[in-house]
C-alpha cells in the first residue's frame, strides 16, 4: 500500500516509517519543515510540505487532504497530535474516501487536555497520584506541599508540565499563569466556566503530587472499543523532555495494560491510545494519556506489531488480539541519549561517553538494540545522530533547540485546540457513557 504519515518530524513517525517500509509499504510523510527526521532514512520516499499544525489544525487539514488526494494514497496513518483534527473531520474524510483510524471526537475531548483526562480517569476509577483541579491563582498559591507538578491543559513532551520545588517557586508560577490568563473564568474540569462559552477548552490547571517509582509507557490499539494489541515498557533512562532513551519491555504488563483497556472500552476508542504511569509499591498510577500511538519500536522488538494492527484497523478490519510480547527486551534511541547528555548537564564528555558506549555495546547499550535509527541497509539513518553529536560537542546547550524543533512541528497549541472545540458539533459533557465528576476536588 501507499501510506501517508500525518507527521514526519517526531520519533514515533520515524519508527512507524521504518516498520511500514520493512512490511513492503511505500511511505511518504507530511512536515512543515523541509528537513525533518523522516527525510533522513531510505524508508521514506518523499516528504510533503504543509503548514504548521499547532495553531491552525484546520489549515493543516486542508493541505494534508490535498496531498493525500493528489498522491493516490491508500491510507492516512496518524502518527502524532493530528489525531485531534482528523477525528474532528471524520465525516469529511469518509466522504472523500480517505482511510484512517481515529476515535470519535467526543472520545478525544475526554482525554486530549490534561484537565479533562484527569477527570475521565477519576470517573473510571483509574488510579492517579493525588491530583486536584486548581481554578485560581490563589488556590495554586495555597497548595499545601511541595514538590508538586503543575500541568496546564494543553502541552506536548512536558511543555505543559512544571515541577515546583519551593513555596516561592509556586507563587511565581501562580503569578505567571495568572498573567497569561490561565484561570480567567475557570469553572472546573471540562471548562464549564470558560469565557467564550462551552465550546472553548478548559481553563485552570492540574496540581499533582509526585509518585515514587519507575515510569512505564503503555501503548495500545483499539477497534471500536476492543483492544487488539498492547505493550508496556519501562523507561530505563530518560532522554530530553521526558522521553526515553533506553527502554525494557515489562515483565508483568497486565496490571498496567488493564487500566488502559478499561479506558479504551469505555470510550469505544478506535485507533492508537497510549499512556504513562508510575509503578509505585501500591501499583500503577497514571500521569498522562496520549490519544495516539507512541514509539512502537520496543513493542515490535518484543513481538507485538502495533503498527500492523493499526493498519488493519484503518483498513476497516478487526484483527485478532495479539498475544503479549516477550519481557526484558532492551532497546535504545541513541539520538535521544546524546541530547539527554545535554539535559543532564554532562557536557562534551558526557556526549562523547555516550557515543563510545554505543559503539562498543557497553554499559547501558549491552544487549540493547537501536529502535529509532537502525543502520542496517539504511546508510542515511546515522545522519541525525552524527549531526546532533557534532552540534552538542560544539555547544552542549544546543540540546534545547534540537529537542524542541520536532515538537514544534506537530504539537497542538491551546489556540489550535480551541479552534477545533469551537467548530465541533455539541457534545455531551464528559466522555461517552461516563458521567462527569461531581466536583473538581482530588
């Protein structure tokens, strides 16, 4: 098949492109930048320039559909936050004969922003750390303990998450959010008091206490509410902006996957659904939900084909549920590890040590397989790592620009999300079949 990816900038898109190409498909991508991560691989035949997605998702949609129809594609594969606008325009896509796999917009609304996602998890009894909706700057200043994570409704790759470690920093955060209009008219989860009417996204923030334990990344694929593939892996080493440079497939994923299966079934989810959880001594607590597929490389190495499952769902099928993958499979993303050396302040020596360990398969690379830029049969694959390494050796602080560049290409902004909400048909309050919480308390 000839498949168009909705994004060519991020690591998920790069992993998906490799898997699709190895399965015999022709892959092309959309990107607002001429030079994107997916250009630097033999697995992608062409990258099409489209407007930036974040602030104008409907403008992006028009350009994307034009590319799809001109190019004679068989399937549009959602690899990033474009899921939101594709869901919003599901009827338009169906009328044009465009095949994809996205949930209903009602379901997306239930988890797209962090305020609504927290309320949805609470309504379903999915465990979270101690969490509260904060509707004013004074409430935030009065939060009783630190450290605390403060989360704005819309934000990708930790851009909407701040860790606050002191009362003074909490006050400064409250002042900054108040000045930015984060609380004006806030009325609780779902934005009932939003200035401008019920169409706008929620105002206010989430305050969440830290949880102790390793982070688990969970990825699933659903067909009309039935889970057909699932995987969970530990984040062994952290990369830039909360990502994972090293992963290991989880030994006993059922307890974590079961909660996400419950969420997907309740929302009658269709397509990819992912989440992050912390494995505490008392069990998993969920800290983030992503209405899309996230980084399927470790799953594939473990024996779970999330990409193939999503292709089958997009083609209209309901594939048989896949068995769990092998536990203990180690994978890494050297590009993120190099950038992570800058995040962690290890400087040039840290960058050089990372490259040496990868080349000698020592330390954290012993027994681990590259999941982002495997070089076998792909001479262009090492280029992103080579360029990033050279830039980091010249100036380690450049990790910020390198890490944020791809996120800017696909991240939905608050303005963009409001534009979708304001033009969507009226929806019931709360996710499908789930009554909204009675109050925004913890």
